[in-house]
C-alpha cells in the first residue's frame, strides 16, 4: 500500500523531473529558432574581424595569430589550399568536415555551420563541439588562400560558469528533494493524527483532544472532527441517561405493583384497603403501558422526516374532535372551554398531529384548577397556522420552564403519581411539531396558567 506520504513525495519529484524536461525542451526550441541564427550572425562578424585583421597585417604569421585567437577563447580550424588542417584553441570532438564545404570556403564563400546545424530536441547545438558547428570564412593572404573555421570555445569561455551553474542546479534539485520529504511530512502529519483519532472513536472513546492548530483545509477538517466527537460524546451521554431514565421509570411502578400485590395477599384486609391497593396497581400498570407506548412513539419519531405520512385535512375539526372526545375529563374538573377554530386545511401527518394536540389539551386539563378555563385558538396567516392552547392552571415556574420539553422532565414531582405523568408528552409533541418544520413556545406564570403557542406551515 502506498501511503499518502510516498504518493505526495513521488508526485512532487515526478512533477519536478517532468517540468525540468519540458523547460529544457522549450528553451531548446527557443535556441534553435531564435538564438541559433543570432549566434550565427554574431560569430560570422567575429570570423570576419579575425579575417580582416590578418589580411590587413601582412607581417603577421598565421600560426602565431591564430594561436592568439585560440587563447582568447575560440576553437579554430585552418585549412590551406593543399587541404592541410591545423587546429588552434583546442581540438574538436568531431573534426570531420566534407570536402565540398572546405572547397567552397577556399573559393570565397562563407560557411554558416551554426545556422545550418540540425535541430535536435534533446541536444542544444550551442554546446556541440563539432567542426560542422562553426562559421567558415575564406582568408586571402598574398598568394595564400585559406579556409578558416571558427566557433567559441565553450569550455574556455564558460568553464567556471558552467561549473557554477551545475552546482546551483544540482543543489537546487537536491535541496528541493530534501524539502519535499520534510514538507510532505508536515502536510501528512495531521492526517495521520486524524486517522488515529477515528480509530479511537471506533472503539467508542469520544474524549479526544486533537493537537492540530492549522487554519487551512486540514485545520478545518480537524475542527469539524473535534465538533463531531463532542456531539458524539453528547449523544452517547444522552443515550446512557435515557436508558437509565427509562429503567428508572419502569422500576418505580414495578416496585409499587410488587409491594401492593404482596399487601393484597394478606388475609386481614378490609374491603376498602383491597379496593385502594388494586386501584393503585391498576393506575401503575396504566402508567407503565402509557410509558411504553410513548417510548415507542419517540423511537419512531427519531427516525426523522421519512416517517411522516402527510395528507390534507381540516386541523380545526381535528382539535374540536379531541376536545369533544375528552369531554368527560374536563367536565369532571368543571372546566370551561373557549374555542375559536375557523376551518383550516393543513397538509400534515394526521395521526401524529392528533397525538401532539391531545398531549397539549390533556395537559391543560390535567394541570388546570377546579372550575378553570381552557381557550383554544387557531389563526392562519401567510401560510402559517398558529394554534394557541391556554389554561388557567397551576402554571410552570421560571426554573422549570426551560426544561419542560426534555424527556422525562416533570416539574411537579408530587403530582406525578396522582396525574399519571411520564414527562414524555411534551418531548413527543415538540418532536412532532419540529418534524413538520414548525415551532412550539410556552409562556407560563406559576399559579396563573400556561399558554402553548404552536406555529406550523400550512402546506
Ligand atoms: P407529563 O404530562 O406526562 O408529565 P409532559 O411532557 O406533557 O409530561 O409535561 C412535562 C411537565 O411539564 C409536566 O410534568 C408538568 O410539570 C409541566 N406541564 C406541561 N404542561 C403543563 C401545563 N399546561 N400547565 C402546567 N404545567 C405543565
């Protein structure tokens, strides 16, 4: 398996080699098409200078003169009429020159070997130390005719520079490779850390501290990762809390049922006691049954929006129906009901909303005072349906208010037994409303009453 580290190092080195090759090719093309003709002209001028100086100074011996030219940084080939060849300023690597070229120069023509030098993609002609890569000029000295071929002695002219450039290039390449190795480690390190962190999470440990302080994409990833682990940790804690709450909620009615059923077995019980005990048992088992039903609803609601089975129906009619069906409950408490429910069609999950309204209306009955009032209002504005359920009951204290939508939260624990509370109703209601992209708010004053306000999109 190739690690990310190896991949990045290899890719960068490949990119370096590739771009080096391409740059060489491009500069070589530039040499062949632009510099070569220019170079040829320049050298032709030089050769003509050499030639005319010699021709104007007949006292000079050609050997001494050309040796001097050679010392100044040129490679020279002199061919006399007898085709005798003499080299000055170092020998050529390839010294073969065809006769016709020599003859044409001897007869007075200029040879442009540099301009004519064949184009080769991977060889820069400038450095080719070959006799065909020269400028040839005729020299006439009295009766003597010569052909003079000349090119710069690259080694002599650029010797130290070449070494210097080679050192610079070599060091650049070497240092780049070393830097690539080091910098890639720096890039890859946080990814390695993240990978290790995911392994720890997979083992179920969420308390992770990532020491990544970068502000780039990897830094952002690490940041989101940390947020995710915190959320996971929170969810895990909530899950554990939920499980312990559930078992606790089941445990207390079970203990009570056990206790009272044992008491029922005693022989010396009055009819009155027997009735009380069995009614407690009945009440506790009802509470357990309600609890398990509500837990099932919560579990199904956790599966999110896909569970909604939306239809279009009259929500005002639905609320009216709930009030009518529960008439017995509010009548026994002598409650008055006020309703302002204009027919309003809504596109929503009928069964789930039925449950939400029932929870709220039953609470307003359950927590109301004897002879109190319940007002239910429905209004519809800009495709938002607003439902208000108001009671004149015991109210909720400021301390309890922020928590009443939490699972298992019961504000008045003393009432729990009497009113068969589970603390799940509002949690379910809130989840149902939010699944419909709606919102629920509460306003309440202790001993004065509560107002539950729901806003839900009509369609
Ligand atoms: P439950 O009704 O089973 O206790 P809920 O989740 O419906 O559970 O309500 C949570 C708590 O919020 C209740 O126990 C009660 O203390 C408080 N509460 C809810 N509705 C009202 C209300 N209309 N008036 C006063 N208190 C309320």
